[in-house]
C-alpha cells in the first residue's frame, strides 16, 4: 500500500510543478543564426468610448540572447497620440514582492505604423524590443507582476497588471500577472 501511495504522490506533485509547454510562433535556424519567438500574449486591454488599446508580449531568443517584444495597438476614429520608443526607452516591471525590474530598449527607434481599416478606424501599431538586465529573469520567475511602466521618448505611462481578465477582443481569459512565471523557461 505504501508504494502505491508514494507513486500517486509523485504523479500529483509532478503535475503541479510541471512547466507550461512553450508555444512558439517562430522557430528558425539558418546560416545567420537562430531565432525563436513565443506566441503573443495579451497583457493589457482598455476599451472605452469607441477607443481601444492593447498591449501584447512575446518572448524571443536570438542567438542565445533573451528579449521581450512588446506590441502596442491603438484603435480610434479620433486622434491617436503617438508614443515612440528610442534608445532611452525603458520598461519597468514592479513585482508583488516589491522589487522593480528594469528592461532596456534596443536602439531601434519606432513611432508605430498608422493603418486605416474599412470601418473608418485609425489603428496605430507600435513595436519595441527590450533586453533583460543580468539577474532580472530569476526575480521575474519567482513573483507575479503588479505594475508595468513604459518610458517612451517623451512621456511615461503606467499600467496596472491584472491577476485575470476576460478579453473583449478575443473572448479568452488571460492571467498577465504570471506571464513571466509561466513562460520565461521558453527562452532560457
């Protein structure tokens, strides 16, 4: 009876601590190098008065260098404010344990691309790639997120990271506070 109980206990604890499987949207190896990128994950969604904005994260591994890709999408029939990433842009992530993690933007300046759709909405898509500082990945794996601050070229914007929300865009439920806990192993 004891061996059966031990085996059952091992199976249950193994399932509890199993990591989330990695879902890569890109996985390329060629003569230039290797590149892997996880599927985009909705971290923030604001929908109000005909305006909407979305922030998507994806983790990438380029020749052994892990980075965080951010995609900001704004949608409106009115004026869309432009926020640019430059070499001084930063991403600050506050953890539930109080620590603040800083990610540094690469030197690629990006003010987004404006696209008008068939319904008369203007859509601005802005992307940025941020590098992890040494030792920051360990902290991100151990504590959920509570706040995200993006420092653009000319201003700073704060976002409260929710524990869970149901997206109006995709009708799926997301848990952005544990994004790094569940996905960082994909780019290590």
